[in-house]
C-alpha cells in the first residue's frame, strides 16, 4: 500500500526552476524522437493502435472544416473552391505534423472556425481589405506569435492566469463545443432561434422536415454515450461511422428528391433552394490544385503602408494575434487537462509547451502562404484524447488523414453534421470535469472562473471568455486592496502568489530509473530520499506558513516567526537524522530497541 506522505511529496519533488532558455522559449524537449519508444507511447501508458484510432477519430470530428472553410472563404474567392479544399487540408496536415513532432502533444490544428468568419465577413467583405492583403495580415500575425514565443512573453502571459480561470477553461471549451453541437450549422440542430426567448428546442414532431435528422442525431448520441459508459475503445469513431452509414444508405436508396436527411436546417425539404443538399459522396476523387492561391500574400504587404488600407490591415493583425493567442492557449490547457498532461498547478512542462507554441505559430505562417485564414489548435482534439490519445503520434495520424483526404475530398466532405454533432456534445461533458479543481468557496477565484466558463459559449469565443474572467479577477483584487490594507493584510497577496508560480515548472514523470534500483543499496538510497522528503515537507510547509503569516501581521512580528521557523527546521532535521540512523540498524538491533 502506498504511503500517502511519500506519494504527496513525490509530486512535490517533481518541480524545478526552469532554465533561462526554457523560459525564453528557446529550449525544447525532443526525447520522444527515439527508436526504442517512438513518441514515448509506452511511457505514457498508451499503444500505437490506440494512437492511430484516436487520430482517425479526431480527423472525422474535424473533417467538416474542409467543406465549411472552403465554402466560407470562397465567398471572397468564388472561383477557387477546389483549391481552397486542397489548401485547407494541406494547412491542417502541416500544423498537425509540426505539433506532433515538435511537442509530442495530441493537439490537432486546422484553419480555425471564427477566425475564418472574421477573415471573410469583417476584414474582406465588411472593410474591403483585398484577399492578398488579408493573407499578409495573417502572415504578420504569425511572425508576432513566433516573437512572443521565443521571448517568453507568451508563456509569461499564460502562466499568469489565476488558478480558477485555468481550471475553468476546460469546462468553458466543453460548453463551447456543446453549443456548436446544438446548432443547426455543424451540429445536431436541436437548438433554433426564437424571437421571444432567443433560442428554443427544434420541433421533434413528424410535421417538421428536420425531425428525421434530429432523431438520428439523438440515436447517435445515445449509442455513443452507451459505448463510453461501457468503456468500449473507439466509441467516438463508432458513433460517427454509425450516423454516416445510415445517412449515406438512405441518401443512395431514396435519392435527393425523396431523402429525409436534406440540409440545411429550415428549408423544409425545398429542393428548389440553391443551398439544399444531402450528405452523400458525389464522386470518389478530386484533382488537387493550389493554382492562383498559394503565395498570393506576397503582393498584399503593400497594404501595411497604404493610407487607405493600413488601419484595416493592422486591425486585422491585432485581432488575429489576440484571438489565436488566447484561443490556442485555452485549447492547449483544456485538452492537456483532460489528457492528464498538466502538472498539479495546471501548467504544461515548459520545454514541450514552448515547442507547442512554436508549432502553432509556424502553422499560421504556412497557412497564410498556402492561402487560408489563421491555422489554430482545435478543441475537437478532445475527441482523440477521449479515445485514448496521449502523444503526438495521434497528431501525425490526423495530419496524414488530412493529406490523404485531398484526393478523396468528396468522400470526406460527406460526413454529415448529424454524425459528428453528437460527439462534440459528449466531448463537452467530458471536459466539464475540470470544474472539480475550482475552489467554489473561494469567491475570488470561483466567480471569475464561472464568468470565464459561461462567456465562451455565450459570445462564441474562447478568447472573450478568458478576457472576461481575467477582467473580473483583476477588478476584484483592486477593489479588495483597501479592505486588505484596513485589515493589515498584504493587498497584493494574490498577485504575488501568481508571480511566484510562474518560475516553477512541473516535470514529466519518469520511473525508468526506479526499476534499476532493486539492490540493497538502492533500497537504502530510497529510504534516505523518502526520509529527507518527509523532513523537507515538514519544514518547507512551516517556513511557508511563517512567511505568509509575517506578510499578514506586519513587520513587528516577523522576527519571532522567523525564529520559530528556524527552530522547527532544526527539530525536523534532528528527527530526520534519528529516523535514518534507526532505519540503517540491522534487523536484530531494531528488534532489541
């Protein structure tokens, strides 16, 4: 049976001060690139089969981005629909492979939803910025991402998030995914607009043409939830395949004229509507091409200094920067939390985090050169994590699927929302488990955490949710400062706590050395380390208590508390020496004692 004190202190020992290169984002960890255990699959408790299956699952959950992104961007490039499908898939492939190789995290990337809408409707159609100039703005934003990463500013900003907000990001992203899953565009269609109540439940009666899609989505939801409950491997993938198979069989059997699974929602089956379609493959193969799209950004840099376009250009750069910075960082922590890759403070190991940020920035650069909007980390990465993904191998599989999807884009684009929407809903349920880490009795942390969590779905932005939570947390601390001063407390105690945690890094577990210490000398060494850990734990906690109490009660009492701390440390050291000497005695001597 494990000693709880040893277990607790083993966690405490797995921390260290990061090196300057690590904190500046210039150091990486590439130990996963080895032949003995590629991507540390065995070390992290996974298998190659699990990683491959999880990568395919994530791809199917993300496959909607191929038709959606190409369709949205084609509004400003109407003659390049096929090229946009190819560019979207290539950008996703490059992003996933960069992330998998550089960071070994199961984070999947593709041109982001939200930024593509901002790119199309606000920047190009709304403010009249030419498409090539908009691509140039994405490129400049990517350069800024790289600068923030290698200077450590991106890490510093993210690590200064309060604990409550860090814990709430995962649940907020989960609610964000659930909101997408309930919508009619790329979800189940359960939620529709209402003039009086803003949203309401879509009709499930047979008089509603969309009811068939709703009931099939609910069936997929129930089947997948049951598979999750039974702990069946590949539950998300099975759910997507079931819904897709039913939709395709019905579509091929009855044809577009008689199908009950026609899209979009709200057309009442009107085949004369130009947007009406059914999700069945129209062909098997497509000819990949980037003609007239790749490299178009180079002619757009002139807009940065053009008096008529400069304001719009730099506004776009700033928006792309903060959106990708906050959205990607929030997704990193949310997915990593579900996968169990964070330390006890909710942070990612710096070396791998640096490489993840750099991969994200490089993917944005490559995407702009290929001719798509900002490439970002997808919250749908949780689909793979839920299916067991723990390493970057899953990212490589997802990227390979996107690459293979280029010639078979018509087949991949035919995965219906009624099959992928229920999966997003269940992923939201899995991600909401992160709220257990929030101290709900501490209102200074829990209220900003709640605001951050609910703002994400209600504003359809992960970035806005983080900003809302941070703004409330800072406002509370500022307004509490006079109260703390009156109580003779440190008014900046929470700020100092955040700053102290910035420079402490959690280490990834590595138990390989322990297996080599099975000799008698090894046992004694571990006994010494365990005793020392207990001693360190004793006087470290006393010292921290004295330090915090000194800050709370004023300078006049600090001398007494410091003396108390030193005395208790000395007592702890004496106890440690006595315990170690006792444990070194022969067995017969211990029995006599």
